[in-house]
C-alpha cells in the first residue's frame, strides 16, 4: 500500500526522490482542475466578478503556499526554499505575459464574455508546452553540465534586451506570419463562439477564438524560453520546476481580470524582471564554472568560484519584486497627481 512513508525524511541531503504515484497524483489533480475549469467556462461564459476572481486566486495562492510548506517539511529547507523561489519567479514572469495577453485580446476584439475561454485554452497549451520544455531541460542538464553556460548567457541577453527595449504609449500586437497564413488558408467564420470549431454551410470551419488561442499559445511558447532556464537556475529538481510552473499558470486567468487596470501602473516591471533575470543568469554562470567540464575553460577542471545560496536567491527575488512594485506604484501615483494639477 502506498503511503507518505515512501517519501524521504525531512532534510534528506541526497536530493528529492519523488515516487511515481506522487508524480501521477500531481498531474492528475492538475488535469482535473483544468478540465473542470474548461467545462465550467464553456457551460457558462461570462465576465467574472472581482469577488469571483479574488476568491479563486486566493485559493490558488493558498494551495501553493501549503504545497511549499509540505515540500519544506518533507524534503527539507533547501527544497522548500527552491520551490518558493521558483514559484515567485514564474509568477512574476507570468504577470509580464499578461501585458501581451491584453494586447492580443484587444487586437482580435474578443468579446469580454469569451475572454475566459480563450485564456483557459491558452493556459492549457502553455502547461503542455512547458511540460515538454521541462523534460527536455532536465535531460540536457543531466547529460551536459555545460548547458548552464547557455542558460545563463541567454538570460543575461534577455535581461539586457528587456532593460533597454523602448516602450511606446500605444503598443500593438503584431500578428506573426503563421497566424496570418492560417487566416488566409484555413476555412473560418466571423461568428464568435466558445467552441474552436463549428459547421457553417455544411463544412467544418474554425471560429475566431481559434486564432486567439493560437496567438496566446505561441506567445506562451516564446515566454517559456525565458522562464524555464530561469527556474532551472534556482532548482535542478524537475518536480519542483513542474509544480512551480503549474501553480503560477493556474492563477494566471484570475490575475488577468484582477490586475487588468493595475498592470498599466507597473511601469518598472520590465526593469525589475530584467534585474531578476540578470541575477539568475549570473547565478547560472557561477554554477556552470563551479561544475565546469569544458576543456578550453581552466583545462576542463572545476573553477573555484563562489555560488549563490538558494536562501540568498529567494531573498533577492523578494526584494527585487518588492522594490519594483513599490517604485512603480509610487511613480504612477505621482504622475497621476501631476496630471490632475495640470488639468486644474
């Protein structure tokens, strides 16, 4: 009979040994929640109330915290800290996704009552894609330690790009070539529906929401290129990488409706995320040097460099996100007061 006794003792230094049943249980619960969400939204498409999204988001955040406490108690402080650091990082990167989601919804003129449906399908695609990326990343890390050099360099490059990209007051979503091509080639209808496919004049066609979901999925694919290397910079445990992503993505739909207006006030979010990604990128490069096996670096020997402890990483993440949020809200408030004085 399977029980918690099959789990390692708290503080086990040998690493995480997650039994198969625990993997299956985690994936089963995630699938059940997604299926219920899709069924509920399809059955009753509507614009969620602030109370509704606040309640559900509180449940998701509470579940994530309880899960982190469970990991901490059963697998030790280091693993628990890794989960919380990974979850916070994925959550902050997911908030950045919401800016693009807002642009996509606006560009496609998605009716408000159907935005939940589009988001739910987009999030489902994101979970599947990230699951694939996590598996590939884990295989690469186990076989090639030098992959951390690539991850670290890519995150630093992304951080620089984020920090110096120019923001315009009126951003627009640029439709990519694949979606434009599919719009021309795939039979479609202009009638909005909760369904991705329908029948019109006796033939099967796609609905407008199909293209919205495709755009959301492709956007998530691009964001996964940043988020997966970032979290592997905080933990090498695939189970923690997966669960941190699941908890971050599960509450994304509620965040979209809850923070829609607040997102515009987070004026320093890009800079904050740039600092966060650069920090994790440096951490990855230091780890790569410490575990070095490349013959053209230090003769293939490990380089004696300091590594950043996971506790310091968690503290840095909290400080970076906290300062970013406070500074953003302060600037937005100051700009609003100045605009009010100018109009008066």
